[in-house]
C-alpha cells in the first residue's frame, strides 16, 4: 500500500534519469553504463529486485518508444516522401521488423525477460561456462524475483505503462523541432513531416552504431 512503501522523491528520480543518460552518452558499450548507476541509487529506497526490475522496465519502455518513432518515420516516408520502389520495400520490411520487436517487448513485460535472457546467454559458446558458474541457486531466485516484479508491474499498471510509452514517443516527435529549426536557421526550408523523417533516420543510425560515444553514429 502507499503508506507501507517508501516513495522516491521526484527530484531524486529526475537526477537519476539525467545522470544515467549522461553516463550512457559517454559509455561506448551499448550505452548501458547509466543502468547500473540507477539501480545502485534506487537501492537506497527499495530492495534490489524492485530496483532492477524498475530500471529494466524503463529501459524496455525507452527502446519501445524508439521502435514506435522509427515506424512513424517510415510511415510518413511512404506517405509523404518521393521514394522509389526499393526504398518503399525497405520501409515496409522495416515496419514489419519493428512491429515484431514491439510485440516481443510487450511479451517481455507480460512474462518477464531476465530469466529467458540469461538462459539464452548460457547457450552462447564463449559465455556458457561463465554463466554456469555465476548462476547459483541464490542467483536464480533473485532473477526469478526480478521477473516477477516486472510481471506484477505490467499487470497492475498496464495503462500507465502504455501512457508513459506514448508520452515518450510524443516527446521524440516534438524533439524533431530541433531539426526543423536548425535547418530553417541555415536557409533550408523543409516541412515538419520531413523533419520527423530525418530525425527518425538519424536516430536509427545513432542506435545502430551504439559503440560510438555521444551517439556519433
């Protein structure tokens, strides 16, 4: 209940989010440096399982909004832009692939993702022995508890999760004003729809080349 749990102050949550992104931008390995930091900070307020599940859920939500934003860019490119047949087919295939990824993320919300992901890592030849040594009975229980927290969050707060996803996707669309105004400032007149297409493509390549710090990809 609300009286039995310790709420994280909004100012602290805002600080964790901003600092986490700052660490991610300078971390050249899949931009994941901010996640352990957020977990360590949240452990001051909740237990490890809840802290970890919250960070994983937020990261999944962040990734989900990326896929939705890229789909918006592809749909607008098919609708508004003058593209040839090859690009049109590529956009359609990209939309289908993104939609499958969205469905996989929602499935991860519903069923949990941590145990399955660690099990997949355990089948990778170079990691098999390392995972086997690390995966003690205690570790398995902790991973199962994290998955249970993710499932509980999805079942209890599904509308809020989807609202948060829509808000973040909408913020990416609003952020396209940066491209629109920057090009307008140097005398290049484009429509806002074109700005969305440009921003979605640049966002895709920035994430595709994740190993470049500061999103130089």
